[in-house]
């Protein structure tokens, strides 16, 4: 079946099977491999993208379910001149990553978290990111990064 999905503002058309996951469409049809696959069972959050502005685990959706809709991935966050999104910049400054495998999903979830709760405190950040697993950082610097981004946005 043919699907048309707008990804990072650009139309992407592809032929998919009914069982094709949105994460596979993003990585293999659109060639955007910043969206990672960690588990394919909706546990780890590495595949998190925005669907019509809301964070979703793209391994937990079919490509068909995104037909006609808009997806944003980590590749779409930075400005055309390379200026990082404020959340990416905060992760960079706070050392909110080590191996980086979880980072795209973590950043996409964190942006949605602050969209819903712009003043999120430490507990709210931890709660909001509990669907995103990181095996490296111990989460401290991730929480700091999200809080820094929130504080800068409200300054
Ligand atoms: Fe989607 Fe782990 S790959 S939640
Ligand atoms: Fe390695 Fe999070 S930085 S899994």
C-alpha cells in the first residue's frame, strides 16, 4: 500500500506492507537513521518521534497509521545553518549523553514534555521521561539539561 507522510516538512511517499512499522518507514524509506531502534516493543523510547506534534514511539505504530500526517524526527530539529535546537544545546552543555543511543528519543520526548509542562520540576522531568531508557548516564545530566532548557525558555 502507498503511504504519504510529511517528515520534517518534506513529503515522503513509499510502498509499505500493512505490518510495516513507522520506525522502519522513517529509517529505511526516508533514510533518517537518527531515529533509533532499541527494542521494537515500546519499552526503550529510542525510536521516539513527534506525530502531529506529540511524542510517540514509532516502533509502536504502523506506517499506515501515519498516512497523511506529519512526523518530526531528530534530524528536523536543528536550523538549516546547523544551530542546534535549544534542547539539543542543553543536552550538549549538560553532558546529557554518553554513547548517544538513547539521545534522539530522549530529546524528542523532552521537547514534548516541556510543551505540556513548561515549568516541569525535577520530579516531573523524571516522571515525564520514564518511558525513555538510558543505560549510560544515570539520568542526572539528562534531567539537568531538560531543566536548563525550561529555565532558558521562561527567562
Ligand atoms: Fe521503540 Fe524501543 S525501539 S520503544
Ligand atoms: Fe548511552 Fe543513553 S547515552 S544509552
